[in-house]
């Protein structure tokens, strides 16, 4: 993040952040600055972008870093396992309803894998 971007973040947030790594990726002020400042928020080593995901995946986002480049993806395997467990534990569903819901999850899962 550029010095100008960090100064603007501190002004808007009333914080005194010295290291941009201390700012959460989903911080609303950071998102606002990326949207409004454009390339001015970047320094020579950064290219901040907004990547949107449906809220249902919020708990299943996976952040990774390779060679200084950070990225975010959805951990679909974790999402699938989490929801299958909830379906199988739901005593209000019949076996057929459980199978149908799990089949729907796998259809959604297959869409993302292709």
C-alpha cells in the first residue's frame, strides 16, 4: 500500500497503522479506498484489487501467498464437508431428503470445479 493510501486509511479510520499488513483484507475502509483511489493506493510492490464472493462462502475463503503475491480462493472442499455434516446431522430430514440435498451440493460443487 502506498504512503498516501496508508495516510488516507489512518485519517478515515482514526487509527495510526504503520504497517499495512495490520489491516484486515475485508476492512470496509480498505475496500472503499481501493475503489476510490485506484492506482494511487498501490506502491511499487502492490496491486490491490477487490475480489467479490457470495456471502455464503465467507467462512470458507482461503488466503495464500506465493513469492510475495497474495490471492484468495474459496475452499470448496471445506465448504462441501461442512454442509454435508450439517445435512447428515439434521434429524428433521428423511434419508431421501438428505440424499437430495447432498446431491444438490455436489451439483454446485461440480460447477465450481469446471
